[in-house]
C-alpha cells in the first residue's frame, strides 16, 4: 500500500465517521428538540451534511469505478430532494398556521394598555352593547 | 398550486431522471437488483409526482386514463403471450429455453426480458390507475373544514 492509498483510506474513513456523527446528531436532535421547527431544522441540515460526507467517503472507498459514478448520482439526487422535502413539510406547517414556540409575540404584538384605560374603554363600550 | 414554485421546479427537474432510472431498473434487472415490479412502480411514481404537484387534469393529458387501462391489459397479454408462444413451440408454459433450441441460455435471457417488460407495463399502469381512482374522488371534507 503506497502512501497515496493510505491518505485516501484515512480521508475516506474520516469522512464516513464524520458523516455518521452528523446523522447521529440529527437523529438525537429530531428526538430531543422541543418543537416542530427546531426538529425539522436539526434533521434537514444534519442529514444533508451527513449524506454528503458519507457519499464522499464511500466514493473514495470505491475508487475510479462505476460504483463511484452511481454514488455521485445518488448524492446529487439526495442533495436536491432532501431540502425540497424539508421545504414542503415546513411550508405546509406554516400555511396551516403552525407557529414556532414563542412566535406569537412577533406575529401579533400585544398592545400594552394600563388598567385605567381598559376600564374607560369598557365603560364607553358597555352602554352600546345592549342597543346594537 | 401557483404558490409552490420550488416544488414545481424540482418536479420538472426530477421527472425525467426518475423515468430513466425506471428503464434502467427494468432492463438491467437480470444483472442487478430490480426487475419488472420495481421498475413499474418507479415509472408510475414519476407520473404520480407530476400529478400531485401539477394537478390531476395535467397528468391526465400526458397519460390519459383510456391508455392506462389498455396498458394494464397489454402487460398481462405480453406475459401470457410469452408462455403461449413457448407452448406453441412444443415446450411447457413459460419454458424460455424453447425459443432458441441450439442455445438455451440465449432463449432464457430473451424470455425473462420480455416477461419482465410485461410485468413492468402492467405494474406501472395499475399504479397510475390506482392513483387516478383515488385522486379523482371528490373530497369528503371540504378544504375549509381542515
């Protein structure tokens, strides 16, 4: 085994192990994060990175063969479809009115009204209620 | 569907490669994992994906229902016809070796290829037909009630 082979071997295993670590972190994030949005974020980003590193590592293991060509095609396919699927899921959630934790404060800023003004407004409104 | 720009672009990008991959699985099935059933499903997935993103009427223009039903029958006809052809050559049903008596392996190669083609055509057509049947149903719950 020449020195170049050794370097390729080490680099491929570093990529594979790093990719596996990314996948594992993504899986833990999916299970442990508090709400939907952070879970989607964890799994999509970590999955893309892990998939890319795993494919790269396996390409280096494969060498200049047909296997490497197929791996590159798979990698391109997953690189396009993964974020698209995440986009579709997140978009559907947002359209159906699913908000991130604590986002209500940004969506509808609460008017800070002191108690006196509230009372006056209530008093002004209350006599009309019966008539309308 | 005008809202989903990203999905439309990605679908246009992917439909062609999916059909190409289906044909690869179909005709490479005797050397690698795959075969008629898987290829048919992948082929149908291209149309189902197109239908989901662009709507049922668009995909029905590309792959009209009358053609789907004819193709579902045609695949079975190819499969059974191969068997009947081997019967007519004096061998048992679906005995591919009878096609080329001098070189049985050659006949077997051709036989499995044709039979898998029949399976693929039928599976693809039936999958698309099932999708049409489900997608053409009027929704039980209206969109506002979701």
